[in-house]
C-alpha cells in the first residue's frame, strides 16, 4: 500500500526530520534575533558602565595630578583651588572651542 504512511518504514524518520526542520526554522526566525538583541543590550550596558567608570577615574586622576603639581610651589589650600580653576577653565575652553567648531563655514556665510 503506497498510500498508507504507517506501512512505510521510512515514515518515522521522515516525520522526525520534518518536525526538526520546522522547529529549527522557527527557532532561527524568533529565538536567535532575540538572543542577539539581549546580548547586545547586556554587553552594551557593561561597556557603558566601564566607560563611565574610566572617565570618572581619569577626571579624578587629572584633578589630583594638577593638585600635586601646584603643591610644589603653592600651599595645599591654594593648590586645590588653583587646580579646580585650571581644570575647570580648561574644560570651559575646550567646550567653547567645540561649540565654535560645530558650525561649518557654510552656516556663517548664509547670515
């Protein structure tokens, strides 16, 4: 009986292969993108936390370094105040330069 699948000796193998193919296709289209997105969010969060921590530590080191340099020829109180002024002033200067550079020369010609 060619029409009866139960008499076919290859029927269980073909059925399992079909189910495996269908489940694999569904998994590839649903689970893999979600896993990739989740990994991106987790690793991106870890990178962001580490980057912020490194920036904070670098800023602390910059301020402490300038304090130590100014303490070579100033008192401790004046060195601290001067280092805050120097680091803050440098940030203001860099920020002002970046704000000026954000406009291209084409924008100034139109005015």
